[in-house]
């Protein structure tokens, strides 16, 4: 039969073995958690970098669109001004044409009157 001392030593040996297993499992879990954390961090970092790159591209496109819109607006303003000037010139030509017809009618009237006077 085993002595009480042998039983106590066996119990101590079993506890030490259990502590070693627990410590090894703890270290393994910490290592796995660190690897998982590193992997997740890398994955998140890549996505953040991708989002930042997309945001920069969007910002650049927005700046370019704003610039093109300002240029278009300026060109449109110039075209509208040119159209208004042309419209005014056409109106003046119409007025001139009307004036010329009026003068022509008056001159025809004067000519008729003079012919009537000289022929009578």
C-alpha cells in the first residue's frame, strides 16, 4: 500500500503537470489571440487604406467636376452675352430696315408730288 507521503508527492506531481498544461494552453491561446488580432488589424487596415484611396479619388473627381462646371458656366455666360449682342444688332437692323422703308415711302411721295407739279 502506498504511503501518505507517496500519495502527497503524486498529487503534487499531478498538480504541477496540470499547471504546465494550463500554462501551455494559456500561452497557446494568447498566441492565437495575438495572431487573430494581427490578422484582423491587417485586414481592417487594408480596407481603411482602400476607403481612403477611394475618398481621395472622389475628392479629386469632385474638384475636377467643380472646375469643369465653373468653366462651363463662364462659357455659357459668354455665349449668352454674344447672343444678346446679336439679338440687339438684329433688332437694330430691323429698325433700320423699317426706317429705310419709311424714308423710301416718303421719297416716293415727294417724287410723285414733284412729278405732279412738274407735269401739271
